[in-house]
């Protein structure tokens, strides 16, 4: 947890330094402002589940111009809702939930890496990003869908997911 906080502080200082320098273009400055606001608004994770959720959402947001507020995504009530969705009930542990977040993060990363828009204009909102993920129009969406099915059915090597099923996607 201390390493996580330290890395966030380093990232904030680097962002502030880069923001203050005159050498960047306008798009880069907008991204840096967004990152600074994101770090200011996001509460410090009080559990490893919140940290895992934060990491998952951070990867998703790299492709979104104006992401949804993070305060509800990693709230205690949201984490509890996700945990309660895991079947069977004896697998409703933090370690299983963290494994799902890790798996979902990897699926989002796979989508981002194989999707050229993430290196260009990006998606305007979280909704348009997630609609694109669920689309059947391109290879990036198909890869994301296959990855999510494996995560949500526990058909992968993430620690704690074997034998579990999460009945819906994480949003």
C-alpha cells in the first residue's frame, strides 16, 4: 500500500512538472489536467480490493477523453455489490474480487492495445468506450469479449477464479 501511495505521488509530481513546462502541446496538457483532477478526486484506496478496482479503471480510462467519476466505481458499496455477484458464495472473498479486477484490467488492456482509436482521438465518454467493447464490428471488440467471458466464468489462470462465476460483466 505504501508503494502504491508513493507511485501516485511520483505520478502527480511528474504530471505537475510536465504541465508547467511550456514544451507540450494542447492535447497533452488536457490529458495532464485530467490526470491531476483524477488523482485529486479519487479517494486513497483503503483496501487491496479498492486498489485493484482503481488499477482496472485507470487502464480503461486511458482510452476515454471524459471518463465517468471514479468515486462510485471503487466505493465500498460497489465492491460489495460485485463481491455478492460471485458464485458460489464461499468464493466471495477479497482475493477472488481482486482476481476479477486483474482479469478485467487485462481484458481492457488487450482492447486498448489492439484498438487504433486509443492512440488517436480516443472515445469521448465511458459509454461510447464500453459500447465499442461490446460491439462485434472489429477484432479488438471480439478479443475483449472472449477475454471477458473467460474472466466472468472463471475459465482462466487468474488466482482465485477457477471454479467461480461472475454472472454479469463488470458494468
